[in-house]
């Protein structure tokens, strides 16, 4: 079954990529780097991406602009945390003992 992918719910870009990692799939916006949930099958990942996009579009149309700002803040916090975790996993230089 063919599923049309909705534009990015955060930046409205159509520049999307389906990422396949190990046994999961997710949709990634190539413009703002937001990503959808990881699911075991592509269809579920696409359906959840589209559901999120539709909900956010409806929220913006019904005069709830604060939703958009809060989601961007949350997304930024998650990116920052991921960056910190990646940085913490890098090998630390060995300290000389005194």
C-alpha cells in the first residue's frame, strides 16, 4: 500500500528521508533534522509521522501557536542531550598519576 508522506510538522519541508537502522525505521527531515518515532516496519513509522504532522497542523490552525514553540524547545533539548551523551562516550585522555 502506498502512503503519502506529510511535510515536516516542524518546518513544513518536504525534504524527508526514510532511515533504516538495524531493525527499525524512522522519518527524518533533511531541513530541520527532526525525526519521527522508530518503528519495526516502515508503514508504522510513516503512519505515526503523518499523524503527528496532521495534529500539529490542526493545532496551528485552531489558534494554538504555543504548541509549535514548545515542541521546538523540546526538540532542541533532546538534540542537546544527544550531543552531550555522544561527547561523554568519546575516550577521555588518560591522566598521569601523581
